[in-house]
C-alpha cells in the first residue's frame, strides 16, 4: 500500500489555503491574548490550543498556551509546570531568539527550575 501526497496544485498547497491558516492563527492568537489579559483563562486555553492547531510551527501559540495554563492553575501543580515547561521549550526550539525576550524569561522564571 503506497500513500501518495496530493499534487501541489490541490487547495492544500495553494497560497489561498495558506492565507486562511495565517489569518486563523492571528485571530486565535489575538483572542487568546485578550482573554489572558482579562483573566479568562479557560477561554484563553481553548484559543491558544486553536492557535497551535492552526499553525503548529509558530512559537507564539506555545507561549500563549503556557500563559493560559499558568493562569488557570494558580496552585502550580508539578504536572502543569512540566506541561508548561514543554510548551516553552517547543517555543524556544521554534524561535531561538526568544530567549532574549524579557517577558519570555519572566514566564520561564515563574515555572521554576526543572525537577
């Protein structure tokens, strides 16, 4: 059984489809940012997940996901910190210059060192 890739002329590879995903990612990211700043962390978590789904190779989605998870879990459970740490590591992998960002460093400091 051979699995074939669709030809590049299909809508999956068209620039119009790419534009739709970029617009979705931007809208969900803006929505998550507004929800985080408003303290609506449940909604922010859903928006951040949709941001990652729309564009899994965009670092900002993982940062938003981490911020929403930390806001949602005020008790800082170990499993939450590990999930947040994994999201931040993924963001840093996708955007290495992110380590220079003060807000990113503060977010990393908030979860503390690895156990």
